[in-house]
C-alpha cells in the first residue's frame, strides 16, 4: 500500500516537472517570437502570425491546432484546406469554414443527406446544424467548385463551446480533428 502511494507521488512530481518545463519552453519561444519578454505589441497585420488582435493585444488562441501534415492529409484525401471554426459575435453559432481544392473529393462535404455535427471533447457536446423555418439548414450544399470557400453553422445554444476549445467536425465519413475555435 505504501509503495503504491510513493510511486504515485513520484509520477505526479515527475509530471509537474514536465509541465513546468513545457511552460518555460513555451514562454521562451513566445518571447523570442514577439521580440519582447512576454509583452506583445500589435504592429501591422497580425493575420500573418495566425492570431488576431483584440484591444491591442495578440490573441492567446492559435488559429488552428492542426499540424501541417494533417492539413496535407485533408487536402489529399478530401480535397479541402483552410478549415477553421469560429464563434459568431453572439456566441450562439459556431461557423465551420473550408475551401475546396478538388471538387470531386469534396463532394461528400456538400451532400445534403449527410448530417454534419461538431464534437467538443471538453464540453462533451455534439452540436447540430439548426434548421430555420423559411431558410432551411444553415449550411451550403450547392455543388463544390475549386477555389471557393463554403461554410456550415452549428447551433451553440447554452454556449457549451468556448473560444479556444478543440473541436472535431463530422460529415458522413469525413472527420476533421484538431480545429481550435476562434
């Protein structure tokens, strides 16, 4: 019994040291990228850095949690790139956008029969596309064209999905993981 407690404490201490090291390394990288020591001054176009400026400060939320290899996979397998998830101003909708680069491969994302959903592991929810009485589902389902951007809006009733959450989007057999809500 005592040995198990000691092993648990050693693992927890080791994990705490690892987390502290990761935080220190990220602070050093951030300071090197901004040219200051933790203070960020907004100059010029912040879109080039992947973060948006809010009230003169650089956003702490990255523009995407997907590594370049995953982005390449979605481009090759599904014919889409530039995927993002953003909260609307009211926060009651989360808008998933993507750009089509190969219309044949991206046809499944435009399928009216496929029910899209957005999954948030932190909030343990699956958001659905709302259907408006006179408009229909809040998504674009016209034929895909190369180079055009398309969107799907998901209902965020009760605000379970927050800015900075990692979400996944499923449409039929398509699944995009690692999207960070902006």
